[in-house]
C-alpha cells in the first residue's frame, strides 16, 4: 500500500515514534560510598538512628546525603524519646503512644520516598536543624 493510498499512515507513525520517546532519567551524583545520592538518601532512613549515623560518618562531601542522615537521626531520636516517655505514663501515655506510632511509621515511609525521589523534604523543626548542620 502506498502512502498515497493511506495519507493518515504517516501521522500514525510519527505519533508512535513520539510515544516511544521517554523523558530523560534524572541524573544523581555519586556519593563517597559509591551509591547514587537518592539511594543513599533513602538508605539513611531504613534503620533510623543506625543508618543515619553510618551515612553521616561515611559521607563526607554530599550535602544531600548528609542532610537526610541528620534528619533521620533527629526524627528517630525524637520518636524514641517520645516512645519511652509515653510508655512510662500509665494509660494516657499508652494511648498517646498508639497515636504517635502509626504517625511515625507513615512519616518514615514518606521520608524514604521523598529521599529516593531526590527531594530535599524538610520536616518543620528537625529539617531546619539538619539543614543548618549540613551547611
């Protein structure tokens, strides 16, 4: 079949070619650990305080990773202190713990996703503190 016979054929091919084109993947800098910065940022949150300290010690230059490591340390320590404090208080504290624990879990997931997306997602007070320490 000629192009003359089917004039819309050329348009269909260009639309298909346009659909095959994909957006370029974002480029992430490598860290001193050899990981891409978004992966290292995510890993800072995996085991909270522990991985935050590990990446803070290992990463000397990448501000993105150091920021997420510090924010991970700060939020983990805050949630740990709240957990211990609420556990000591009978009944009312236990109820507060039942509220704070799921919020902490959801926050943990959000922080990991945002770090993996390469975003500087700052928590209101702790994020500002982490940012000051990385500068």
